[in-house]
């Protein structure tokens, strides 16, 4: 067996993206100086958890972490997929932190993927589980991902600090490759729909959030529908509430914005009364998220800023054909994704800004990604 060659990287930035691209490109990597100068150096709990998740869906991958957690050696293995898998994501990041890379890996596994994930479903750091279901999954279908078997079930919700949420993700395998596409028409705004939730708090929080959001959106569009998902009882670990909004266009684009508010300090029921004082008023939450959605729509593009990185990655994984997509102002994560895609997959995007709309057209030649895992007997 030949000596393994490692790509050397530094820092903790975009660690999740680096591991995903290393797995897809079958490139072994060494990451050094992971928060080496921080008060708490090394990998964070959610990053270690993501590495353990990678081991569950792969075969023969190698993960080595030094004693301080500041150096990581990773050798990718074969993406296996599999059913009846279970993973506890912990409570330092939302379940969706794990879902985005997991769904891409699942597409190229030997077998379809079905996994139960436990942890936080809604927080203010990551896109909510509702946004993932209503926005991320439809984006996958634009690239030829079979709709049969692509599903996310929300079995229970969980907010910080204790979590308690559970979801079940099912991902089919792509028969041969993704479908190259030209996706530049944003279309016209057709309707806005959304879902609000609350756990262990009065349903009045939801009603206030919805009313405030309607107050911003209804003067602009008549087709605004926001549904409620109020849950109460012993199975909800922490109290909180939130909302996810999705705008749909006539060309099947989906643009999203979401947020969640939780009692982050409360350790037991005796603390709840004090913690309620620290919450953002529900009316303000509804107004802010409705305004955030309108800002995403205004900047243009076929996806919102949160999904730019995923859009670019799917383009790069397509067959060797010309692809063209349009986005609004490039987000910092989108820019980093373009750089890492170039370094790992060798795919370069050519950008053509449109001064009249403020959007950017990006074109690339797909990498011709082959599903090597299915060639291994």
C-alpha cells in the first residue's frame, strides 16, 4: 500500500466544509492550529460530533485528534449510507449543522441513508429544521435528486439549552450523477408560507409573532399563510418559540428566513420567570424576520444567502457540462465555498455581475463527479 499524501490546512474556519469536500474528493487532510491561541483551544463538541457522524456513515475512514484538539488528521473512506442509524448531535449546535453535509454525502453512498438525529431543531445560529425541509430539500430536486425517498420528518422539537428534538432524515442515492442545470430565472413572487412553533410557553407567543409578520407582509402580498405548531408537555426539554418563513416564486425558487428564541439560562422550572424578562418581545421577532425575508427577496438570486454554498457545491458535483446560476450579493460563506471547491475539486466559477439588478451570474464546468463508492464490491 502506497504512502498517503495529505493536504495541509490551518485554522478552524469552515472545518465542516473541508471535511465534506475531503470526503467527496477522497483527499486526506491535516488541519493544524485549530484555535491554538484561543482561551479554550482545539475542536468544539459539535465538530467532534460531526467527525463521529462521518464515521457512522462511512467505512474505513481514519480520524486522529491530538491531545489538545488543535490538530486533526482525516483520511476519508467509502460512503456507505445505511438504515436505522442514530446519532446524538449534542446541544452546542443545531441538528441542521449536521444535516447539510450529511444530505450531500447520502446522495453518493452505496446504499440509501436513513438516520435519526437528536438535539436542537431550532435556534438562532443555524437554519431551522423547518427551513431545511421547505427550502433545502427543494433545491436538491433542482439537480435531479429523486423526490422519492428524500424526506425529513420532525418527530419532536428542541431548543437551547437542553435540546430534546428528534428528526429522521431519508436520502436516496443518485442513480448515476446529478443533473447539470441552468438556473438563472428568479421568477415573480407568488406566495409566502411559514410555520411558527412554541414549546413550554403560552401559545400567545406564536399568535403575536404571526400577527406581527402579517403586518409587514400583507400590504405587499395577499397570499401569506403561516401555520402554528404548538407543543406542550414533558417531552419538550426547554421553553422557546420561533418562526420560519419561505417565499415561493413562479419559477419554483424558494427563499427563506427564520429565527428562534429560547430561555438559554433556565436550568429548571424555578428559573423560567426570571428568564422570561430576557426574551426579545414576540412582536419584534415577527417584524424582524418578515423584514429579513423581504431583504433576501430584494437582493435577488435563485437561492437565499444561507444556501449559496450548497448551490455552488451541487454545481461543482455535476457532470462535465456548463452550468449557470444566479445569486444576490455573495455571502462570506459563499465566497469561502467557492475557494474550497476550487482547491478540492478543481472547479472554477466565472462571475458576471449585473449592475442593474445587483445580482451575480456564476458559470462553471462540472467536475464530472463519479460515485466511486458503488464501484467497490
